[in-house]
C-alpha cells in the first residue's frame, strides 16, 4: 500500500489570490487538492489568518482536513473543533497597544470572532468593530494583527517588539501587516505538533508557502516548497520551486 502524505499549504498568495479587491481560487489547484484527498492524503491550511477568516472563503470550494490558524495559535479539525491552542493574555496585548500602537488599525481574534479597532477599511469577511480593546478583557484571545501603511513600518514595529520586554508574544511580518501570537507559536511548530498527533513521519510531510512568514513552515520539513516568483529569502529554505500548488501535488502523487 502506497504511503499517505500530508500537505500543509499557506492561504493568501498560495491557494487564495486577489485581483482588484476580489479573491479567487485557481480551479486547477482545487481539482488537484480534491484528487489528493480522494487518494487518502491530508490537506492542512496553515495560515496567519484567524480561524473565521480561514473558514469563510473556503466554504463551497474546499474542505481541508485540518486548519492551523493565527500562525499556530489554533489547530482545528474540519469541523472547527480545537485540537491544540495557545492563547495570549489580554494584559500582554493591552500593554503593547498602549506603548506603541494606540492609533494603529488592528484586529484581535477569538476562536469564533474577529474584532477591529481604529479600522477604516471595509472588509468583505465577518468582523465586529469595537471602540476599545478593553471590551475583550474577558475573552480568550489567540492573537492580533496590526495593519501598517507599508512593509518598512511593519518591520520597524516587529524590530521594536523583538527588542522590548514583551516576551510573551512573537511577531510575524506579512508584507504591511504584523501578526502576533503566543511566543511559542509558529507555523512550523504547529505543523510538527499536528504531525506528531497524527503519526506522520518526516518523509510524508510537505509544505508550501509564498512569503517570509512561511519560512518557519518550510524549515520544519525536508519537503518545503515555494514559487518561482517568491523572494530569495524564502527560496533559500525550500527544497524546490513550483508554479502552483497543483504542480506540487502532481509531483507528490507522481
């Protein structure tokens, strides 16, 4: 019997794309993923997105076997039941906002909801505006994202956080956004945790992502892939480059 495999895929820029404000999947990727699953292999979405923002765009297009949300803060099954979680304290989030980012647009997420502060941008996905972060004091929080004007500003904030005394959280730069989660969280750590739970060996594990926040995931497996157009900083950690998720799946299935 042929060995089964597990493929961890990033979401934005990897299987979900945007054009003039509209998001879309490539039919070739969806067809390949469905065939991959039909042959007994597993697909895992591994994203910096909060869980509700993973689930909503996938509905009607793709049902992953598992989902890793919030850069590793939540591991959930296809029914959104949590298998592993790493919440971050309200105190830590509040302190960072007070010290650096009191007027910067941000989102904070729980398992089922996403809340926004200082946000003027309109979202097509479910989100609840709030007037103050203090309204979330009693919620179980899994992370937050700051939305800066450009990549330079995002990296400046991440550098500040790394040098500060805020050791409870970790920052992941994603173009002009900075996603923050519990200090032990990463896409790679969550991938390893899930593989251990499911009993997958190293040779059975594949991963694909397009950006710097996917590096942890690519480094966590021998079979890490990215795209030909990805930054050199990402390519150096990949086993190989492909033009699409469907091409990688073709390679895996042989």
